[in-house]
């Protein structure tokens, strides 16, 4: 995905709702509790982490102790003592993560690095007295740190790579920090796109194998090779680990891979699923939360992407609305337009839309198409604005369409010149909106069939897109004779324009 790729708009809750969600996430709520717990006797190591002697107390503050029956070793393979030790280690690891989040987000500040003393950070007060945007900024810092942690090898791998002097020999790890970070960023970007796609039902979870395939299998490959499917399986297990790490951030609702699918030791991952759709959940599914959608959008914006949200254009002018919704899906375009109209009086809104729809630039036909769609949402109060432009060569056609659809009387018949100009403008808009779609092919066939001698007249139309439209009709029409007529007409139109 390049930073010039138009991203679909997303629907987000209010900042107040998102801030409440952020405060309720395990990561931020635990970090805040530890920041309030920390006092004069709290000590940290040189990296800002809690010293080992205080991890048990931190885990107890967070209510993480006493979970020996949860997620510990297999009851048939470990003693009660081993299970308790494992549960204690897990609790302390979670407490350590929460403390790091408190430091990373400024909820805790190191006062003296040599002494290892700390105090409450300035951001701690913002969690209770700050504006929603300030709370969300703190949560975003925690999310960034968690995403960075998810790209690092797990502790067992790091311990295996440690030399006798206690230093990690990164050359022994099969780990490229930049490639690993880019892999996870690509996965999160694709998850954002899949969530924002209005063609998918809202809240639809994404199977982990499909998410892995989206970054492993090239988009132009119809049938993945066995090697690709093996890579997808490996990537799926990487994502299973990474989403477990990201879980406490509130980024996504995640169901991990069913452990019963993990085959005998020596196999890195279960084979990519070929099951029925209802069995896909066994291979893990992930669904962005509204907070996660907000967080990934914020990261995309920071990276320079245009990542719109519904409502962004509501306070802007009509030209921004018509241009901004040019690449929205139909549902998103309607929702954005409804929010824009809700802030304006119908007659004033109609006049503003019509004024913005004028122009001879390349984007003007699509603006007029979106103007016509926007005006379809305005009631009869807008009629005076439409009658004012009946004689306008660029707007007279769409004004007549609107008046007719609203049952208005005394609509003057359009001239043949206006009919042909509107036809060229409509096809130009459809080309810009949809490219060579099946609907456009049907429109081209219908125009050529309905108007006898269409191309003899069409090439004379004084519209900036006349030649382009006729060339497209020659390319799209299935009848070779008619297609040839269209190409000849396009040549005449270009000659006329250059003359």
C-alpha cells in the first residue's frame, strides 16, 4: 500500500467514547494502577523496569496472583508446584509489561537513574482530568510501544541467543528487525483496509490465514503454490503470537489458533486451512475494535496516508465535499453527505452544491455526478436553486433531472445540444468513478442504440471530455462496426479541439 492509495473512510465513535474504551483496556488500566501504587520505595533497573524483587508485589496489586489453574502447564505433565511456578512467572511477566507501559506513556517518571527512584508522571493526572484527546494520546503511546514489542523475538529465543557474558548475539537469531516491523505494519494496514471495506458486513472477523495470505501471496497470483501456502502457515503462527501480545492494548478482539491443530513436535505450524468456512475460526480470527480502528488510523495519518473518517467533511465547503467523496463507496458517500447537509438549510445547501459543481477541469464531471446524488437527499425546499440554473450549460441538465424526479411542473424541454452535453458529461463521470465497469458498457450500448446517428453529432459537443468519452465508447462497445464509428468520431473531436 503506497501513501497515495485512497483509503476508504471509517466510521468512528466520539472521542469521549473512545477515551472511555482506552481507559478500560487491560494495558492502560494496569499501567495506571501501578503508577498510583509506586512510591518512595519503588526501584527500577537501568532500563526503567521494575527490579525483580518488586515484581511479585506489582502482580498482586494487579490481581494477577493465585491463577495456578489458569493457562499453566498441562496437568498430566507437571506437578502442582511446577504449575504454580509457571503461573507466578506469567503473572510477573504481565506486571512487568504493565510497568513498562506506565513508563513508556509518562504515567511514571524515573527521578534518579543511579538510585533507580521514580515518581508519578505528569500524564497520570490526565487520565482522570484530561480531555478525551489527551487520554487517547497516552493510549496511542502505549499502542506504539506494544506494536514495537510484538516485532521482537520471544524471550526463549533471546535467552537461547545469549552468550556467556550475558550479551545477546543477534547474528544467531533468524530475525531482521526492519523486515519484522514491516511485516506487522503490513498486516495491520491490511486489517484496517478489510475492516473499512463497506462491502463487508460491519464487525465481520478476519480469519488469521486470510490475513497472513494478504501479505504473503502476491495479489496477482490466482493459485498459490505449495511453497506460498507453507509460508502462509508460518506467518499465521507468527501473527498468533503477535496478536496475543497486542491483546491487552484493546486493539482487537482475537481468538487464537486452536491448540489441537498444532501437530507433532518438529512442525512449525498447522497447514493452511482447507476446511469449510465455519471451521476457519479454529485457525484464529481477529476483529478490530472501534478503538483499534481509531489507533491504526492515527498511525496511518502519522505515516502520511490520507485516511478519512466519516464526518471529516461536514464542516467544509461543498467543493471539498464533492471532491472528497469522489473515491468513497456509495454508502460512505451518502453518510458523509447526510452529515454535511444536516448542518445547512436545504436551499442554501443546494445553491452551494450547484456552485461547486461548475467547471471544465478533469474532476468536474464526477463533481457534478456527486452533486446530483447529494441533491437527491434534499427536499422540495431546494427547488428555487434548481430553477435558477436551468439555463446554465453545465447544470441545466441535472437541474431538469432533479425537478422531474421531484414532480415539479413547467420544466422547459432541453435542447438537443444540452442533451448531448449532459450525455458526454455523464459518461465522463462514470469513467472517472468506475472505469470500465459492466454498468458503463451497458450505458455505452444503450446510447448508441437509442440515438440514430449518435456519433455524427456527439463529436461536435463542446465538452472538454468529448474525445475521451468517444474513445472509451470505441474501446467498450462490443459491436466492431459501432466501435469503429466511435473511434472515428473521437478523432474528429480531437481534431476540432486542437484546431
